[in-house]
């Protein structure tokens, strides 16, 4: 059971992040910091968590997710009083693929928020953890990063970038024999506000289910978490389909 651990959640307004916060806070006295861009949403979620878990200290920070200086200031502030035991990077958007194909401004913004921003947060946090030789870092990617598909390759390519980046971090930690762990989380389609316009949502996993598997996997310092677990098998098959077959699939 966690006891007076400090948890940092980047993208604290996401449905999965909120459910992870509830999971962690239910385990004991926690110092939690939720980071986001929308003050109204952050305050609503933090106030709800404070009512549910009055034994814990729950704060929030507003950050410009595309500003390197703002991100680094956020991480420095989070470490002022005590180290971070667990950090979850959970922010992102699901861009309109067709719009990104035709408007380079939207393409740039989608890649910056889904790829550049998460790894700047991750690198800033990891450097702090390595200095202290302590902490667990978890980064949410997506099964969409496992293979490029015409329906969402802007989003998928951003998540593939996170895959390789986290893999490199894990290799770095292994070579220096660090006690720090980095976990890559690859959710399948999940019923969140981000996916509300996608057909077939009734078959999507719930944020609660995904959060439970994330919290359990991070505690065990797993390298990669597919959630729900069936997606490890599904994506193994999709990754290994020969292109002459794959190109006929309208996905």
C-alpha cells in the first residue's frame, strides 16, 4: 500500500488520468499534483478528488504544454519540497486526420502536443529521477503507434515516436543500472471524451479498467503495458501482417 507517496500527473483532466488518480489516492495518504492547461476542468477534478480523499493533499498546476521553459519550471516546482515517487504523462489529443493532411498548421500542432510535449515532460522528469536514483515514470502512448494506418497516421506516428523515445530511456536506465523505471502504456480504444465521435464506442474499454491495469503495471515497473491485455495479441498480429495483405485493409 502506498503511504505518503508523491504523485505527479501530467494531463490531469484526461479521463484515464483522473481514474488513475482515484486509484492511487484510494491506497493511502498521497501528495498529488495534477497538471493541465484548462483551469476550470482542473479545479473541478481536484475539488472532486479532495472531497473523495480528504486525507491526502491534492494540488494543481497550470502549464503551457508547448513551452519548454514552462514545462521545466513545472517539474522544478514539483520537486521543490520532496521527490516525485510516481509521474504519469497522460496528455494528448486525437487530431482530425483529413484536416492534418490538408492544413499544415493543424499537422504541426497535432505532432507537437502528442509527441514533442510528452517527451519534453518525460526527459525533464527522468533527469530528476536519475539524479536521486528514485522514482517511477509512466508515459501513455497508444496501440495506434504500432503500425501506420491511413485513418490516423498523424496520431499514430506521434505515438510511435513516444514508443522509440521511451525504449531509449529504458535502455539508458539499464546501462547505468538505475533504480528508476520507465513504463510505456499502450491503451486500446477507450471510452473517453477524446473518442466520443468514433463509431463503435460501446465496445471500447472503460477508463476505470484501463486505469486499474496502469496502476498495477507501474507498481511492478513493467516496461510495456497493453491495456486491455488483449491488445498485445491484436497488435502483434497487425504488426506482422505482410504489407500485401495489410494494404487491402480499410483501417
